[in-house]
């Protein structure tokens, strides 16, 4: 027989453990970003991205217009910090679609 209560307790512990690990990772990332920002070192950087404007057309179709290239400020962190996207994310997603 399957002990459903025991299985439920294990599932709750695993979920809580994952939540605690995620919270610790974000807190550590924020602390390191604030430390670098306070020392004046490279807590932020910039990445050149291409903007594409997406215009809706009839029949659920879309048309794309290139809006040019611009430099976007980013945070050198694992998670978004200071209202900026992380640099690693922007370096891998260099095209921004504006709808």
C-alpha cells in the first residue's frame, strides 16, 4: 500500500527546500550586486541590442520592422537587479520585440 500522507510530507519538504534554495540564491545575488555597486566596481554594463517593432495585420499575421540598434544597461548578476535585466540574458537574446 502507498502511504499517501508520507508521500505528501516528502513532496511538501521538497517544495519548501526548493523555495528556500531559490530565496537564498536571490538574496546572495542581490548582496553581491549591492556590494559591487557600493564599491563602484562593475555592477552594471551595457549590451547592444536590436529592436524590432511588430505590427499586427489581418488574419492573425504580423509584420516586423527593424527599429535600429541601441545600447541597453544591464546588471552583472544572476537575477534581474536594480530594474535591469541580467547581462547574460541580454547577450543571449540580442533582439527585442516591441509589440
